[in-house]
C-alpha cells in the first residue's frame, strides 16, 4: 500500500517538474531574453558629501549600462527605472576610488555591465577667504570727457572652494564699460577670481556674484557740448516742402578758450545748404561755421578741427492736397448682345495726394468701373471700383454703389465703353 502511494507521489512530482520545464521553455520562446547596451545614459548622483569638504575636479554625472532582460521588459525600459549613485559618507580629504551603486525597479532586468563601475573622486577641504573687489574700466571716456576712479558696493567679496584653488586667488575683479557715456555710469558687473598671473580661476563660489559700480564721468575743462543747427538757403520747387531735416551727429563737442566757450550759444551753425528748386531728398556733408578761436572735436579722426563737418539730410516731399472730380460710370464684363444704364450715371470721386500730381490730372487718368460680369438682364446694385494714377489715393466715392439696369439688345455708346478715348482733357471739379 505504501509502495503504491510512493510511486503515485513520485509520478506526480515528476509530472509537475516536466510541466514546469515545458512552461519555462514556452515562456522563453515567446518572450526570449535579450542582452544589449541600453541606448540612454543614466544620471549619476553624489550622496553624503562630508561636511567642510568639496569635490575637486570633474566627476561623471551620467553612466551607460549593458543589460539582459526579456523582450517585453526592453520595450518598457526608461531611465526613470534606474538609480545610480556614489556614496562619499565618511571619506577624508584625498583621492578615492568610489564604487557606483545601482538600483533597478524592474526585477527581470539584470545589469551585465556598468560604465563606469567606479569613479575617482578627489576631496579637498572647503575653505573661504575675503578679498577687496577691484573694478577695471575696459574702454575710455569720449573725447573731451574724463572718467574718475570707480566706487563699488559691496567693498569685499567672499571666495569659497577647494583649498588648493582658494589659496591661488590674488584678486576678485569685475569689468565695467562706459560705452561712450558723457555722464556718471552705474553698472551691475559680474565678479570673477584671478591668480597672480591674471588667469581666471574656475571651481570657486564668489559671494555676492555681482557688484554695483559707479563711475563718475565729467567734461574736461575747455570743452563744451552743443547742438548743431543747419542753415538752409533757397526755396524748394513749387508744390513741395521740406518735410524733415536730419543731422548726424546732432550734437558735437567744441574745444576752445573759456571766454569763447562762454560766449557761444547752445548751438553751432553749419555752412549753407542750398535747396533751391529741389524736388527730391538732398544729402550733403556740410562744414561748420564756427566763431574764431573754437573748433569741433571730430571722433572719426580724434582731431580738433572742423574738417568733415556733419552729414545733413534734407527730406523734400510733395505738398499733399485734395480734389473732387465728377466721372461717368463705365461698364466692365457686359456681353456684346446687351446694353446697360447706371443710375446715377456719374459719381463724385474725392482724391488726395501730392499737389503736383493732382494739378496735372486729366480726364482719362480716373476711371469709375461697374463690374457686370456674370450678371443677367434686370436691375442690380453694383459696387464701384475707381482706378487712379499711382501716388494718388481715393478717399471716397459718392455714391459708392449704383443701380444698373441690364437689357437685352445692342449697347449704345458710351455706356459700354470702359476707358474713354481721345485727347486728354482736364477733369471738371466739383464745387
């Protein structure tokens, strides 16, 4: 009896083992394991940095992995399923080879290789020191001006970092630019640390990272800034006007004796710019007309003479005017077998634009069109289109819509004519 029970139990266990093996083989064939490099890098964290120490040099912040995992796990992998870190707890200053720790949330994933598997870390004592902030003025004040010694707030800055680097700091400094300023300059400048040779030191923390700098800028004795006044002579052509005058530069620095400078008004005049008969823009370089004993500082040549002068641009524009003309309504798109009449047959067109163009306008220059394309016989409300020469503007058409009666039959002139022909004649004006 016992023998039969043992035989039955052995047979059952063997069956279970065989079934498990068959299931395992089936699972592997349906979801086979794959070994390959993971295509994305994993962030590498640093933990438990000892107090009063700092890492000297660079430490890798990412790593690569080679993995073995079922195909289904590969399809769902992401960097968020991994955590990599190095633990610096209890390490003293010096050079250390620290192993990389790694956790994977998916237990079916096996890490075959990690690159790197360990990291060389150099720990240095964290120290700090104070240095007076020095400001370097990179450029110079404009001619006729002087920049004085800058003031800085705060006066000192704290430098912290690895002892071997902090001990090399000879100066904390910032650079300030005047950028042609003619009055006191205030700037917020970035601070950096330099060694005795002037090289910038990296891996340090400067507190505060910026400083507020004030650079007083004053005009030198014997110099004065004045405006430039352009002297215009002559009249532009009839129907035109001077719409703008541009001077470059608009202010200049004059140098001379104190008496002559005090007697000078707040401007200097140029030589005459002749605009007689002008209809277009005039651009000229004009010399100055200066009193004796004075000269203009020219930044281009760094000289103190008036050679070169200023660039003067005189913009000449046509005088704008308005005109109201009465024009017949003409048709477009009317079939040859049809005729049409418009009510009203004439409309008022209000135009604006340069006066010379308005004065030379002729009858054939303005056309009022009613487009009848695709319209059947009968009565229609049609919006009007006005064609005018380039440069003129149509302000309004009164009325802008007419009633057009289309009939079957041969059209009678001039209702079917789009553009009147013949010798141009002046357009009759309204009012």
